């Protein structure tokens, strides 16, 4: 019996809240406590006698990740969703994810992530909606409304100020209240007030000395009392550090589950001993039941299948609209299919299943097409497409490390293997090599076909000295340790995912052994794990030279480079703004050989581009999801006009970004100071007059948009901004017109300009449109800590309308 049916038995005479109260009265204390913590990794315990089922959770926010063995439509990442500047499209993404969440038997999707990108090397910056609080708020609200329209709870995360992954379990984010209110909280506030989000996830980090999970000011004072949040607050996994302080400070549900959780027996004991009023637990249960009852009532009768054509179409459209054309000298793009006889594609990222970033955002993408596959499918048999890895050996040059060079720790041929599964005795044996594709079969006696771990140990002793590449090809989770140091991390968060290759250069000496250890974790479905290598005479330099030589003589070259899940992922920050491995050197060499190469970037956030002056065409493709290949081909060959805009500033160097310019990164003694205050992202670059590589809001088109007749008029509660937008080119396209406000004078420091509105307009060739954007009076406010309120100072304000934060096409003034 589902919860809704159980409550209906109480009789129609009861109101919604009375039904919830009736259930609470029937519960024992232990039953109440059971709804305050998870049962297992991703679910809550049922209360069968009252008809309350187990509710399941799934990682997000780019698609449904749980159950691990089930593929789902993978949508583009958060940062690229924001790059669309299209809330209507993001709402459709939310609807699709909500439907797939239901189809997988889950009640909650753990997304969206709405933290502000303060540093471009933040490990999870790719998950978030960029550096601007207004853009993040609008994107989040659209996503949440879409998800929850299908009877699924969205869980907005991570509350609050989760800007880095370094020391994330303990770092103390020290931020003044005005900065919190103006920069880091608006997206959460919008999720609560505008989208009525069902649940919020507390962050791992501390905020001003208190862990987020036991931060009374954040959870009780601001979230529940001031904003009127009626849902429940859940912890990030393992983020609760106490029982009484967390319970009294507004934490409602501790995840994951287990009898030893702080919100399990310790919570019940605290109530029995009088240290926590039972009414506190009642409030937690009330919030949980209220959310789940409301969602049950909204579930549709018919649920589309996971990976349906409709969902895949949304995935394609959002990936297309997210791509940002950064450079297009001499109109190289779009490429002309009819004039191509051959095409050279260079880059290790061209044929990788990139899906989205790593960690808990990773999705087992259903029917994913790589950039290379998408280009080949688009061009068909009439055009010869050749792929060269460039900075890595090609696939046909890589093989499994042979048994002849492997020895166990005690000197026997092969490697010592230890197969294990939780709850059973391990199985040990010697494997001649690691070259396995078990499919759905068991890997060893007494080991099941799914859910096992393997650890291989021994030595590798080459017979020839020289430059090699060494690595793994595996599905799910894998890592390679060489001489005691992590050499390759091919884990992608150790979750379920298709087979991918990770390989790195290494110098090996004939007859000199190196110790190796390979760890592999399999979840379910088909399994593969291979220890691979390739001898590369001349090393990486020779591979890059080969790629450059090929590019020099090619009819047309597309270079696909950037970062990957080892760079953009959870629990670590990126080491720099450089591209992964030797891809920067590859890019520079290929462009030197052929400047008309189209550079396609596959990455999560900003990267450095020391080669940019030599590039004629650069396209930011992000991590595109299930329909990456199709979307990329449609942009490259002009079937779709690019319309994405950067939701983050791309700095020339990392030192130009606010946190790094002020020495606020890395944390010092466990403290991360936010000395840049409200000057984050473009607010910093514009106010401090620091030139970015590419500014916030930037993005080119295959057509030309002209702005004219910018006007602004103030009423009592709003300001209307009017202007004319014309497509002055020969192609249909979409333009995102951005509205920035500038305070002419202020009693407090203000950023030079702040985004407060935008409109994405589709226009045919030669067409024009009168555009009106209404800004509420609150758009002109700053937060006064002294008055504990938002303040609009009387005076003159300039309204700036443009194609980016650095491309203002017209201004108007208003007096408030």
C-alpha cells in the first residue's frame, strides 16, 4: 500500500495536513526515527503497518544514476545547461529527468547543483550553473519546476558555499552576510520561493565556523523561518557530524543509512533521555511525509520509457544550445559538407564516451554518441574520416600487457589476484595477465557475476628500454598504482559506467621491475578490465609530430581536446587550468601546422588557451551527454546556428580570478576566506578592469545581430527595458540579449555591473523584433546587514544592454 492510499483511508474529512498529523500520532518513536535516516545507500526504511513505502534516491543532476546497472538519458552538465540561457528548454530537461527518475523507481533526484563557480578549478564547477546568481536562480527554478511536475522531488544542493572540493569535509568557508545574500544564496532562495523545491541537501563544508549540517543560522533561521521552506533538509552522504546539534539546527534526514547513524539509535536515545524534545523529531517526520504525499498525488498515470526518443531529442537540443562559438575568423565555420572528400579528426577526446563530469554526477549514458561517431554518421560513406589520437597511441597500437613481463610478489609468472565480495571469503589465484572481458559471467569460483572487487599485485619487468604508455581499459571503477603512487585513476567515482581508456606515458628500463597494483570494482551488467600498454619510440613528442604532419596535409582537420573525468570530478579540485595530459602541446603543434584547424573543446569549465592566437575557429562543446556527437555535427556543419553564451568568465591565467588573485586558494589552516566578497566572476574582472580571455555572456553566431533604440522607463515597482533586435545576417539564429544594471552612485561598494535580466530571441534572416524586459525594483537592491533587509538607494541607474558583459550595444538611464 502506498503512502497516498494509507492517508486516504483516514477519510475525506481530513485535510492534507490532518492526514499527515494522523499518521504521526500512530507512529512509535522508533518508527519516527526510522524516517530521519536512510536505510541503505540510497533509500529510506518502509513502515509497512502504516502503508509507508521505502523511498529511493538517485544521484543527479544530469540524469538518473541509480540503480547503477541501468542506463539512462544523459543530459549535458549544469554549467552548459546555464550556457543555453533558455529556461524553457531547461524546464523540458527537468521534465525528462523527472520522468526517467520515476521510471527507475526513484522518488528523489539529487539535483540540481546551484553553487556559484568562484574558482574555475573547483572540482564540481562543471555541475553548477555558473558564476552569476541571477542566471543560476533562473536556471535552477526552471529545472526544479520541470522535475517536480512529474511527482519527483528535486533536491537542490549543496547548501551552502560549496565552491571547492579540496578539504570539502572540513573546510570553513568564511563569508560576510552581504556576500552570502547577494552571491551564494539567491539560487537557493529562488529554489524555495519560486520553485517550491521539495528538499535541500546540506553541504560537507563549514560556513562561518559551523558545519552546514548543524548550521542553525542557515537551516533554521534563513531557510525555514525567513524563506518559509516547508520541505526537508537532508545531508550529503556522511556529512552529519553530531546528533543533538544537527537535530536542533534543522537537519531532517541523515544519509546514507545504517543502525549506527547519528540520526538512528542516538537520536531516539536523545529523545528518551529528554535531551531533544520529541516535537523536534515530529517536525522532521512531518516535513518528510508532507513532501512524499504531495509527490505521490502528482505522479502521472503514464510514465515514458527511459531513453525514449522524446528524451533523447531534448538531450540533443540542450547540447546544441549549450555549445558556445568562441572564435570564427574568416568564417571557417560552418564547414561545407558538399566540398569535403576527406576529414581528419585528431584528439584522444574525439572517441571517448565523455557523458558528463565524474563523481556522483556521472550517468551511465544510454546510447551515447562520441564526437567522432557523430561526425561520421553525419557525413556518411561519401567522406573518408580518419581519426588520430595525437598525444596518445592509437587504439590499434595498444595491447594488453603480456604475461611474459609480469610476476607475482613471490616471483611466479603472472599477477596475484584477490577476488572479493562483501560478506564472503575472498578468492585468491594467479592470473597470467589482466585481459578480461567477462561479460555477464562470474570472474572466479564462489564470486557472483556482479558486485565484486578485484585487486591484482605484482611487478612489470620490460625486456626493452624506452618510452611507453601504460594504463587501463575498464568499465565501472579502476585504478593503477605504479611503485606505490597512483598512476591512472580510471574510476569515474567507482560507479557503473561503460568501458573507457585511461593511459599515460612512462619511461621503463629493460630488466628493471616496477611494482604494480590494479584495483577494479564491478557493479553489474557486462564487465571488462585490461592492463594495457604501447611502446612509443620517440615518446609523446613523436606522436604529436605525427598528428601535426597529418594535419598539415589534410583537406580539413577537427581537433577535439580538453579535459576529462580525471580532471572534472568530485572530491578533488583540478590542479590547474591546463588541458589534460599533453593535449595543450598537441593543440599548439597542430595549429602551427594548420591554423585553419577547428578546435573543439570538451571540458567542464574554463581552460587556459596559450595557443588561441594561432587558432582560427574554436568551439566550446562542454561535456555533452548522450547526444554529444549529433549535436556537435549539427553545429560544425551549420544545420544549427550556435547560440550558447558563457555562464563563466574564461580568465587568461588562473591568477586573474578573484580567489586566486587575493591568495584565497588553497585554504589556509582549514579556512577558506572569501575576501573577494561580492566581486565574483565578471563582477571582479569588470570592476577591477582585468581583461578576461573570454567574458561572461560571450558567444558568437553564424549570423549578425544588431541592437538599437535602447530605452528604460521606471514605474513604482519595476523598470521596463525596451530595445530593437535585428538579425542583420543571412542565417536564422538565436541571440541572448543581456540586461546589466550599473549604480551611478552608492553608499556601499557595488560591482561595476550586475546581470539582472536576459531574453533569448529567435530571428529569421533579416527579421527584427521589439524586445521588452521588465526588471523588478528588487533588481536594483543591495543587502544591508545593518537593516537586515534589501535596500534600493534612490538615484540614477544605468541600464546596459548587450551581447555579453563586455559587448554592450546600448544604454539608458533611469532614476529611482
